[in-house]
C-alpha cells in the first residue's frame, strides 16, 4: 500500500480519493494495492492451510498419482521436510537470543528488522550444513537418481483417480478461469 500510494504509476492516477498533508491518495492505486494484497494473503493462507492439513507423504502420493516423475516428487518431499527443520532452526536461534537476554519486544521496529536480518547468516549456515547431511545420507544409502524414470509407481496400484476427482479438477479450472476473466485489470 505504501509503494502504490507514494510511487503511483501514471495509469493508476485516475481519481483522487483524498489528500492528506499534500499527499494525494488515488482510487486506482488503492484498489490495485488492495487487489495485490488480497492475492498475496490468499496464497499465504491457502499455503498455510494446505501444509497444515496435508503431510508431505500425501502430497507426494498425489503427485505420483498424476504421473509426475519420481525425481521431482522426491525433491519436493525433501523441500517440504526441510521447511520444518528451517522453522526449528529459527526457534533455536531465537531461544539462544533469549538466553543472552535479548528481547525483541522492547526494541523499536527498525531494530527488530535489523535483528531479523541478522538471523539470515546462521540460518543459511545451518541450511548448508543440513543440505550436506542430506547428500551424505543419500549417497551412503547408495541412492542414485540414474534410471529414476523407469522406477515403478507402487502408489498407482493403491491410489487412482475416480470420476469425482476429474470433476473436481474441471470445476477448479473453470472457477479459476472465471476469476481470472472477471477480476483482471
């Protein structure tokens, strides 16, 4: 909202809503900012809901059932598992700061942002170390990505698409197309 208010594109300067301290607030930029913000929040909430309701195993089963190659499913599964480890590492760093009597509640907003930026280096170092541990574990088990396209899909025998699955996908595509058509600028 801040960006669209103070750095408004010329094509969004259609009608002035109000003026405050010499700053003009335009209807076009406010509506566009609201649309962008709503889209971001929708994606964020759906992602949180999706990751809260489903496990990575269910996601992998769904991807394998629509014949996504195993290597992509395996990589996505590792990435989903890594998100949980990333959050645990973040909690560990926060607890270490609390143990050193650093409390973010008492700091100003700019100092809070500076402290959060300081988390990037330890989180990156831990992520690199975890990646190395993953690769060592994969290679020590003799896992190879060669010939993965020929790997049998054992899940296809257990799970398969039914008519209502196809109807739901068709409905979702039509619903999405409807929203794209009627709510685009």
